[in-house]
C-alpha cells in the first residue's frame, strides 16, 4: 500500500471535523498524520526526514513548499484550502503551490483558483442526515460561541428580536485565544450554558431541543458546525458569506444576514424551513456519497495548470524605485523586530496591497503599495 502523509491543523484533532477525509484516505493509503498550530509552533519535519511518501496532503495549513522539500521526499502534493484561512488571491504563497493539486470544499475558492490557472477540483461535502427529525422549540435558539471577535451574543441581539425567544442555549467552547462574551443581565434568565461534552450525542440532543441555530463564525472552511445543525433540520441563521451561503438559501433553507451591517430578521415559516433543510441535506448526502470517491484518483493524476508568475510577483514602488513584491512580503512576514527582547523597535504589517512600516509599534514610518 502506498504511503501518504496528512498534515493538518492541531485544533481539528479536538473537533474531529476532518475525520471523514482521513478515513477516506486511509481506505486506499497507509496514512501518517502530522498536526500543528501555525500560530504557535515552528514547523519542523526533522523526524520525518528519512521517510519517503508517495503523497503529501495539506489540509488548511500552508507551510512554505521550500521547507516541505527540505525535509520531505514525496511524489505528489495535494492541498485542501479552507476559505477562512486562505491568503489573498494574489499572495505569492499561492505561486509556490502551483506544483500542488488543489481540492476545494468551497466553490468560491475553487472559482478564484481556477481563474488563476490552478488545477483545482470542487467537491461539495454533505454530512449524514440525522436518523430522525424533530422540529424542536421555535422559541429556543442554540449558539456555539467560538470567536468573540467575530460573533457573540451581541450579534444575535442585532440580528433577531431576542424578546421573542423563551430560551437561548450558549455552548461555551471558544476557539484558542478567544474570550467568552457574557450575556447582558436582561438575557441571563433565558440562558443556559454548556462546555465540551465527552459524548457528542449529548451535544446533539441539546441542539435538537431548539429549532433555531445561530452559526458561530463569519466565514467557514467547510462549516461542520452549521452543516451538522442543518443535518438535524435546524433552522440556521448565518452571515451571507462562504461557505454558509453556498448551502443556505435565504428563507428556504435558513436565514442569511449581512455581517457588516446586520438587520433584524423576521423569523417566519420556521417549520417549513426546517423541513426544506432536512430534505436538502438528505439529497446532498446521497450525491456526496456517489461522488466522494472520485476525489481519491485525483491525488496522483498529472497536473493540468497554467499558473502565471506575473499574477503574483507584481512590484512595489517607492520614490520611483521598483522593489519585487516577494522581497517586501518576505520582509513583512517577520512582523516584529524587538529591542532587548521586550520593546518592539520595528514592525511591519501587511494589509492586502499595502505594507506599513512602524517604529516602536505605532509610529508609521512609510508604506509601500503594490503597483496595479
């Protein structure tokens, strides 16, 4: 059996959201798993240096290809990008990945990368629908708070009339480094709380009591949390962003709102939406079961791509002098330069087409912009 190395985010080991893919890969390959948190850990493959792999699969994480090649010996590279974690479309890191086959669970990312010339393939994932469907309480809402900086109880209050609800259950299982937002005193009598469950069935039973489910994040890679809610026939309320808007039709299989300018949603026809949602997931799951194993033959198929370097390596311009974009970007990736290991002497921050250079963390020295 051929050997495959799966490299993913360590947080998925806790949520189990990528287990379906690992199981698929294990049906055809001998799979080794390497997990890490890009925000905390320096990536090192030293312990894998003597191992030869037929395929390296990256899920969400995007280490430099040069580092992969330094430590790993592999024949084929495959990358599963997640919408909530991909860099800007013209970021030079994409150009490194021209040697990788791209497999997308987001139609939005797939279309963008196909336009750039990548060998990208799209599969829309659907979870298995619940064995039984129960409507739940239309005056009750379930909310899993993950990132306070994105969506919390105050977002809910802007989007729906909480006076119409009799119960709000808040699942207090935040993402790493994210704080929990306490509800206002006025809402507390309506609220109940939970944390991580040892048994997932306990969480599922709790979700099924409420007809309404408030999606926890501004963007999703696949969106296991809201998809599993849809698979139970919950009426999901979510930002009008990928991947939520790739599954939810407003007023048909849920409710969508503008995250940047949320307006009150009239919660009508909830039971009809629940029925539509449950049937939609059932049909989608049947299609996924038919098509999912078409994913595996792609892993070793020769690439067909036309990625042009010019789309990524555009110059910056400072007082008439052109500097390669990659030079500025590599410099900006260092982000902070410290004095005595405590005072930030110099800092660079990249925002889309601009890199700002700061002295002492807050004094803007100058900016460079990418030439259009």
